[in-house]
C-alpha cells in the first residue's frame, strides 16, 4: 500500500505556533516589555524549543535506521519530525528577544536555513513513492499498480454510458519527465492544479445524475495520473533527495554545534562568573 501524503502535520504545527504566539503576546502585555532571554519565560521557551529541535534531529533518524524497530509507522514519525522541526525553531526565535548579535545571530541564521531546507526536503521527499513504512517503491512496482488501475478502470467503464467513457481520453495522456530537478520542484503543483481544473470542468459538463458516476472515474484517473508521474520523475526525485541530504545534514550539524557553544557560553557567563 502506497503512502498518501497530507498537510496534517503542517496545520498542527501552525496551530501550535498560533497558540504559542498568543501566549507570548500575553506575556508582552503583562510585562509591558519583550521577555528577555535570561528571564524565566525566555529561558523556559528557549529550553523547550531546543528540546524539540533535538527531537527533530535525533528521533526520526534513529527510527529510520532501526530496521528491527516496530514502534510506530515511518509516516507518523515523519509527521512528528516535521512538526517539531517547525515549532521548536519558532520557540527558540521567541527566546532570542529579537536580538541577533554575535553567536546568537549565527545560530538564528543557521536555524532559518535549516527550516527552509526542511520545507524543500519535505517537498522532494513526497515526490518519491513509499509504502506506509517508509520503504521506497521501485518503478516495476509502480508499473504493476498502473496495470491494476488500468484493469479496474476498463472493467468499470465497460458498464458505463458513452458520455462517461469519452471523458477518459481527455485525462490520460503521456507524461513527460521534467528536463531537470528544478522543473520537478516547480512543475508539480502546477500540474496537479491543472488536473483538478480539468476534472472540475468535466464535472460541470455532466448532468447531476451522472456526476455521482464521475466521482469514481475521477478517483481512478487521479490515481493513474499520479502513478505515471511518479514513474516519470522517480530517478530525478531520488537524485534530488540525495543532493538535498548532502546539503541539509552538514548545515544541521553546524547549527547544533553553534547552539551547544551558545548554550555553554550562556551557562558560563550567567552562572559560573557570578
């Protein structure tokens, strides 16, 4: 069974950010000042944010490398990885008191780069078909799924009126592989939007009695288009993902190295020198 991606973790992350932002604004109103990084609230939100960032960096990687582990699906761990990777840096940003001097500024800059890189990585990751356990699906498996989809489509169309059958040829077209990795990233949302617009226009041309029949055809056509597009872009997506890892991981290591130095310096100057 192929993993289906949604934006659930993004919506949850943005909801959490909204709640945290409201609490932060409440603290600003109560203190009549921006909470300082050295205050209890500033310290607390920074510690919690950094813990979430550490969880982002470690837990998903440990689960992915543990072949014998059975605690949770990879899809759920990826959602958790993305959630903590967005909420944690936001909390650390609030901890900064909007002061970005010295090493703290370097940490903040690296953090923004890592988060932005994470969004790009998520987009490329979803272009590679996987099972619900995170195992990459090979092209021959995609071809088998396309054949099964084609058989189901033919069997269903055999019992449908001609007005439904004729709609199929407008949507099943040869899909050309994008000429470059950049084209893959830029073209995917436009292609998906174009697919939805075509199906929407097709539904408008049908009378209400036939729209219920069209919904099943719509699902089969969308599945077939998605599978054909995955085959066309599979090699490119894998290369892009490998390239992304070579950039994202060193930047992440630089971020945590700088963060640990910053934390060590903060502890030294705030406590040991007093």
